[in-house]
């Protein structure tokens, strides 16, 4: 009944009766806000429109007919990866992943830095 998909005993993001990896990474109310903010920030920085779509945000699969170019895709992949990382990191303490935390992770990753601090 908890998010115990991974064999980490302290892993309990929420007490909802869904407990799937998909729930923990995507549809849990605790992570929805992060993804929404990530989406808004990315849209703002790259001046593009994104649908909050698990295929794209979780798997990096771009929708048919998208017009996101290669350099933008590289940044998107980094940002999505770091968002997932923040989510997984917060599972351990039952916290709620936050945007500042995501930005911090990006600042620490060499390739994510450039876009945020130029
Ligand atoms: Zn949940």
C-alpha cells in the first residue's frame, strides 16, 4: 500500500493504495506539483510548449511532430533526469520534492548548469 517498489525499507513516499513506480514517480499528488513547476520553468526558458506527459517527462519520448531541436532535447533530458533524482531522493524521508531542490541538483550537475546560470 506504500511506494515500496524498490527494496529500500525506509521507502514510503505516501500511504496511498497504489504503490507502483509509476505512481511514485508521476501520479502521486506529492510529485505532481514538482512536475508542473518543472514544465512551466522549461517552457519559460526554452520558449516552447510542453504537455505534461509521462512518456516525455519520464521516458524522454517526444511526441510525434514535435519541434524541439537537438540541443534543447539534451537540456530537457538533463532536467527530467534531475527531477526524477530529486523525487527518488525525497522518498527516503517521506518528503515532498521541491523545485529549489531540483535547481540545486541541476547546479551540481556540470551539464545542467549552463542554462540556469547564463
Ligand atoms: Zn502517492
